[in-house]
C-alpha cells in the first residue's frame, strides 16, 4: 500500500516539469477532493518552488479545482452512497462505519467548522466532502467552508514560497505537524466559545 502511494506521489511530481502542469494541478486538486489519495500541495509546492512569482496563480488554480472537486464529493455522498458505502469502508484506510457516524454527529453540531478544518488541515478532505453529501449538509454553507478552508491552505503555501522561496519547503516539512496541531487547538477554542455564547 505504502509503495503504491509513493509511486503515485512520484508520478504527481513528474507533472511539475510538464507543459501541462497547470492542467495537472487543477485535475489533481479536483480529484483529491473526491477520491484521489495524493494532495495537490505536492504539485503546488513543486511549481511554486520553480517559479515563485507565479505562486498565487498556482494557489488560485488549486483552490478552484479543489472546491469543484468538493462539490463532486458531495454529489457522490448525496446520490451514490447506498451503492458505494461498502467500497468506501473497504478501501479508505482507517474509516469505519462507527467513525463515519461520528463525523455525522460533528456535522450536526459544527457543520461549517468541520468542513473548514478538513479543508485547511491534512485531514483527508474527500472523507468529509462525501460525508457532507451523505448527511445532507447545507450545500451553500458546505461550498463556502470549502472555499475558505482550501483557499487559506493553498494561499498560505503560495505566500511562503513567494516571499521565502527554497527555505519555505524545509520549514513546511519541519513544522507542518506543529502548525496542524495549532490550527486544531484554535478551532477547538473557537467551538468552545461558540457553545458558551449560546
């Protein structure tokens, strides 16, 4: 399994030197939000590293592709879940039926914030886009949360490469887990504050 993922990762990186790299980035962002395992950040970073002055253009392409892919994930969950649920549990690592129901409980309480967190952090976004359709989350809210979460994530990566360049890659690799934990803490604090205000 890990070897297969590594091969996919290396294959994605080969598109960085292709004249079709922008199309590849859009397609990768689109498919990753609904079924493909490799995140678009891999190709986004490679492109931004080679041409830092185009970083924001790459971020825009990744954001739009990912949000459109999120809509496809929602459609899969909303219209095709009964026929695909068995396949989903069999081939998505670590996801169980009980765990999926817990995602539904999170949606019922914190719909926008759950999608935002999934879009911004390394959580597999596709699980939450499909789940949003299964649990019939308000679609405009879902799309807005996807746009903000994915946009912040990709534009943050773009800004790092635009202003810092090569050292940004080492910094992301070194502190990515710490940054993710900090984001989760901030979201948790925000949710507690929201509950206290009600």
